[in-house]
């Protein structure tokens, strides 16, 4: 598996819409790598370790 995930891959894993993942990135809630782009839409990649940390934090919060 790749160490960098697309917005769609992260959305599938978290069971949310792509727009939600993009919003989290823009708000700073989810750290992402911004790829150079030509179009108006930013291209992001999320590190697998970042996603694992977010999932871990969610699981710990839910367990409390």
C-alpha cells in the first residue's frame, strides 16, 4: 500500500464524502500534502500515518 492516500481513498476509509475530507484539510483538522496543480481545485494527498493517528484518536475518544 502507498504511504500517500488520495482524498477519495481517505473518504472511503472514513466513510465520508470527498468534500468532507477536503473541508477538514482546509480547516487544518487533517494534515495533507498539497500537490502542484493547474486547475482551480487543489490536489491533496494524506499520509497514511496521519490517517492512522486520526483513526486512533477517534477510537480513543469513542472508548471514553
